[in-house]
């Protein structure tokens, strides 16, 4: 008789995903997706399925799985794991975790084939990304198979390159027309979707904002308080004391009140907001909060329905808030530099009452919930900053010196310290990757012009191709060098790390603390004038393994997996 434990070990890891897609057990058995796959890596397949829009129905996704399974079985292979996610592949800011896991499984040697339904499901970022992945697969004697276009990367790499670039161009077109459509709707006074501010909602298909009866009275009270010069912290405490919650059932905070005050849509107007950008000037999929009203051709704000406040009230509220703001901290100031860190334990130290983070109060650390949400959230506590910083410094040094040089924690701390000290390395990785994508795109266009257009002289083609090949080879070599681990030997001794602590400064000490511990809880005093030593009131949860390291980028950084494979060999 099969026990429950034995039955559980026989189940596939991806069975919850398959059932979420709507497959019945009988069909899973028919498709060969019921029992765990067995066999050599050459006989196993990683299947990647992506849904970028809601219009891709589950029925369509199931059909893609059926066709991929049919091809897999025709090659006498088995699907080891189905990786599924709902992500856009066209936005550089979107990370596809399941795609990274699928490619990592192939690179780690668990299987030798990655199967996708169409090239556009693989990537819309062009040959720059796909080419790096194929290079990595080639070193592992692995391949990519695209079912709809019947492309095997081990035989038709150039075709896959061309289709990858076409998918990239399609993504650019889609993005352009989407932006054009959004702008047109805004100019016509339509609400383009997204979360409506508290107190308002947009019925489906209306394209307008309307008062939300259950929220509007409270929203209007907030507006009146702001107009009467009540501080956001006072308003949050007032609402929390009355037991009133936000839309999501949470307590009000001063930052939440400020966000409402700066919202143009809260005044029933069409917002024009700036997208955030990375250090290279590329737009991210995030916006700066607040924004300004979108103006019509006559210079008047465009309305998109009802608002909690009028435009005049919006201007007055923002004026009141700006009078209280310190120089250089206004929402519209995009040039303000990053503030220097002066408090080591901000957000690391936890309040003993509510277990929430404590923040820097100047000469002390104080409960953040008590400060921002009022007494109704937490009775609050504070402690002298210098005293507790010294106590934590001593505890950290004692803990580090108790570890052996071979400890996983020592290795993790050393790695995180080097990452902290060399932020330019990650920046350079991004720059070289972008340049590599551009060079690969230029190479493909050159080949199209020579082989398809036929309007280029052969000697000219060879000269240009040679130059591009040298550039691409150089950038790939640089990426591989950037991906290598730095020398950690000088930091592998606990004594060396304690010396680092002494000279690291607040910012560096925060980085070292985050690498070594999960949290620090300060228990409340027993009473006024409690003489208990501060270190006896600290409860520290240390990290006992290096499991908190960030996963490596699947496109080009598999150093840890490669090292493990070589060590095993």
C-alpha cells in the first residue's frame, strides 16, 4: 500500500500550476504531465508558457501546452517542468522570474531543451538578449525549440535571430500606439484606468470618475482637515482613533494622506505624470507620484469627472504642505540628491510593542507606527540612539568572531560588502548589455541588407561585419569578466570583518548588519527609569546560512551554478 508521504513524493512540482490552467487529471495523464518525468537530461524538456495580457484566455494557453506536449512526445522526450507566468516581455523593467528558473534549470543540467510556443513568448528584447542565452546554451550542449515556427536553435540559429528582432520591433510598435491611445483618451477627458484615489471610483466602461458613497464622506473630511491646516500625522491619528480604515483595511499613515493631497485625480482632473528613469535615462514602469494637471489647448485643466476637492482647493492644499516642507524636499523636485545615512538601525530595529520598524528621531530611535499613525496604532517607545548603536556594535562583533572562516554567513557578508563597495560594477553590466543588444541588432540589419536587399558590395559588407564582430566579441568578453566573482580571500577572516565595521561608517555598517541578521527587536522597558542593560533588551535574529543571497540574472550571470557544476565534476 502506498503511504501518503510516498504519494506526495510522486506528485509533480508543477501540478498546482497545471490545475490552475484548468487541466483535468485525465488530460494530464494523456499529455504525460501526471507523473514526474524520469530519464537523462537529453530526454527531458523545460516548458515555458507566458501570458502577457488577459485576452490570452486559459483555453488558448491550454492549447499551447497541448501542442508543445505533442511535439515533445514526437521526439520521445518528457516535460520535466512547466514554468508559467503572467508578465510582459517588452518592458526592460519587468523581471520574469519563471523564465529565469526555466533557463537556469537547463544551464544547471537538469534538462537539455527549453520549449516555447512562439518566439515572441521567448523574448521581445531582440537578439541581444536571446544571443547571450544561446551562447550559454551552446556551452551546455542545450537548445531552444519554438513549436509554432518549428525552429530548433541548434540548427536554425539565424532564423531565431531574425524572428527575435521582429518581435522586438513589434513590441516597439505596440508601445508607441499604446502611448498614442492613452494620450488621445486623456485629451478627451477620459480616465485611463488604474486605481482611483480614495473617495472616487470609475465604473467599468464609463471612462469617468465618480464619488464612491462609502468612501466619499471620509475623503471629504480629510480634505477639510487639510484646508484647515491640520497636519497629515494628526489626520491619520484622528481617523485611526475612530477606527476608520483605508480602502484596503489598513490604518491611515501621514504619507498616505500626503499622497492623496498631491493627487491631481483627487480633484477630478486628468493627471500628467513623469515616468521614473534609471541611471541611463531609460524609462521604468513606475511613475513619480503627484504629477500636474493635463492642460487643453487653451491652458485649462482637463476634467475626467467628479473630484473630492476642486482644482482651487488642490492648489491651496499643496501650498499649505509646501510651506511646511524643508527646502529641496518638495514632490516636484526631481534633482534632489540622496540623503546621507546617519542612523545605523533605522528600519532594522523593531519596536517591542507592535514589532514595527523604528526610525531616526534625531538623538533617539522611535516607533515609526506611533509617529505616523498615532497612539491608536502603538503606544510607542524610544531609546537613545548612541547607546543602542554602541550595544549593537558590540553584539555584532561578538557574533562575527564566534563564526569560523568557512561559515556560509562569512562568505555571504563578504560578497554583500563587495557589492556595496562597487556599485559601478552593476552599472557597467547594464551599460555593456545595452551596447551588446544594439550591436547585435546592427549586425542583423547588416545581414538583411546584404542577403535580402542585395544593394551592398561584398567587400563593404565583410569590412562592416568584421568591425561588428570585433565589437560584439569584446563586449561578450567584458560581460564574462564582470560576471566573475571578486576575490573574497581578504574578507574571509572574522577579524577582518570586525575591522571593516570600525571604519565603515553608518552606511557601511547598515550593509554589514543586513547581511548578518534578519531583525533586532527592542523589548519595552519594565517601567520608568528601567536600569536593565540595553543589550539585555535586544533580541537579535541572526542569519545562519547564506540563503538570503539574491538570485543571479539568467541572461548572463550563472557563475555560482557553473562553479558548483565544475566542483562536482
